[in-house]
C-alpha cells in the first residue's frame, strides 16, 4: 500500500473566483479563500487514486476522485478540491492555472461526484 493514499474524512470545493491566495512553498501550499463548500458524501464511498507516469517532459500525475453524494447541486464552476484525510493532512487538488471541473452522474438510485485531472506534480499538502 502506498503511504500517500489514506482514507478520506472530508471533501471540500473552492470555486476559483472565491480563491484570493494560492502560494506554493515546496510540497505545501498556503491558500486563502472567501468561501468553501463541503461535498456531502456518503460514508465509505469516497475513493481517490493518484497515478504517476514518467513522460519525456517529466512526470505526469493523474488524479481521480469519486464518491456517492447526498442530494446536492454539484459545483459547476472551475475550482480546487481539498481532500481532508483521516490522518489530519489535506491534499489540494487543482490550482488557479489548472482548475478542477466536477462531473455529476445521477440515476434512479444514486448521485455521484467525480473529478479527474492531470498535473506535473504530486498534489500539494495544505500548509497548516
């Protein structure tokens, strides 16, 4: 098991227009925002994966997040996702230059929240 993958405690979404500070410092990032929205996922359904692929220009990280959610309006604006993990650390997925767009899948039985993105670095840790 990869030590970087840990169970998810909370998923939050910050629309880019509500983000006023995004300052990467090494593998951490300091962020400031006006408002944040929590994604109300059903316990035990939140998963994420981080695939690392070497390429000619460097390393490519493909990140995917998926969970079943309680009835909600899935954010349609570009933004960043905060994954708070059970160990207390928080991964920051996306940034102002390459924001995240969420997808929604709804059927008769459930609704899900999903994001998928690629970037040239491992997701930042939120600076505490």
